[in-house]
């Protein structure tokens, strides 16, 4: 099955391709000649994921999925949430985002947080949503050099290492994106059986 993944993020494409078997061929936006950035202006992860999937579906007519991911920190009222990628401002790096996050949490005793991913799928014109989340804590300093985004400061409740300290193959088994993707794949497998 051929699916467009509505992203230009090479890290996300690699993570998803590593999770899929040979029955699926994943195309990035460049491979379907969409070179513009798709706006993320919704107030929720669900809204952003749906907007991106609809954007690609309307232009290509192809089956498509899109995701939006956010880091939700309890001490910050759920921030950065939907603004995770641009928390320190437009054009800023994830390093800038981590600096801002750690600065805002400097005096916070409650370090509880979660990574949450929502995947929107448009399959044969119908829309579906899948969610995955991982509970954890925000560390006071970075650990590890792998991963991307907030991985160096996020430690899952089920592991003593940050996501940045884990090999990608291991992170891919337990991450929020992996959990949402497993739900997506189970749905696709069931849907293929029904056809």
C-alpha cells in the first residue's frame, strides 16, 4: 500500500519507515511534488494533523497520513503542547526550545510531562484519528546525544534513560509516535482484510 506521509521532517520519515514492513511504501511530501510548508495553525494536535492530511489529500487524491506531536508539561499548564516545535519562537532551533523550557521550569518541583502524538489518516476519502502518548518527567539537564527535539530532557517513567540516550531502534518501540503508528498499522491491516 502506498501512503503519503505529510511531512518534510526527515527524522519523522525515518522513524515511520523503520516501523513499517515492506507492504507499505511511504512517500514524503517532496516525492509528491509538495514543496511548501503546510501551516500548523490549529489549537490542538488533532486539528493540525487533520489540516495537514486534508491539505495533501486535496492536492494529490492519494491516501495520506499526517501527525502532530507535542510535549505537554504539567507545571506549564500543558505547554508547549501544540507549539512544541516553535516554543522559543519562529525560526528558533530545538536547542533554543530546550533552553526556554528548562529556564521556565527552573524552580518547578512538578516535572511530570508527556509526549503525545496524534495521527490523522485519510483512506479512500474517510478520516480517522490515532493517538499515542508516553508519560515521563522533564530532567533538569540534558542527557544523551541521540533523538531530536526534546529527547535529551525527557525521561519516560518506564526507563532510566532519556529518549536521547536510547538507540533509535529501541525508542521506536516505545515512543508516542510508535504507539500511535501501531494503532494506525493495526487499522490498516484490518481494513485491508475487509476489502
